[in-house]
C-alpha cells in the first residue's frame, strides 16, 4: 500500500539542489531531510523556502498547480523512465508540450522545465507521487500578511 504524501511538506530551498521533506520547525530554522541523500539539516529562516504545494506553472489560460502537473506526468510516465532534466532545449520543450500542452512557452524558462523534471524524477524514485488532497480553499487565513506568496514557474 502506498502512502500519500503531503505536498505541503515537500520543499525546495533556494541555493540547495534537490527537494527536502519538512520534519520540524522552530523560531530560527526548520529541520528538513533531503530526498536525494536522506541527510537531515537545518534550513535557516534567511533561506528562501517554497512548498511544492504553492508552486504553479504558467499557462495560457490559468496557471496549473504543480500537484496537477505531477499527476499528469505520473500518468504519462507510469512504468517508464522519467524525462531527463539534462536534455537539450528543443527536446526539453517538446517533452514539456506533451506533458502540459497549454504551458506558456514565453514565461516558462528552460531552467524551470529542468527543475520540474528533476523534481518529478526525485519524487518518482522515492515512490512519492500519491498526494493527499489539497486542503479546502481557505485563502491562507492563518498566514500573516506578506509571509505567503505563490511561486510560479
């Protein structure tokens, strides 16, 4: 039986490669475990931390949450190798078009697509592509003003 993953607890940290699972938080740092090597480390509050649940992909009509993009990728790559994040720019964009035809090619950079494919590969290798349902749309009532911003790739 697969465990569902709380996407809100999977984070990306600016300046650190890979993804991390949020374990605990304190006043000056959070403790996170690398999904790449399993090492635990403090992430200080001076670092830019983004929950994968708060990231969306720019699209022509409406931005698509990463949760939905990963679900589409899971359907497409179930039992197959994940897309290679190191492929050339043309192949990268062709692959992205297959995954998310409506993505905005002008606002989504190659580096964003590489990061998306890398993150998908990490989650897939850890069997972490079954997500808990998103919380009800509460418009971040508990978050202090200015502390929350949606990240868009």
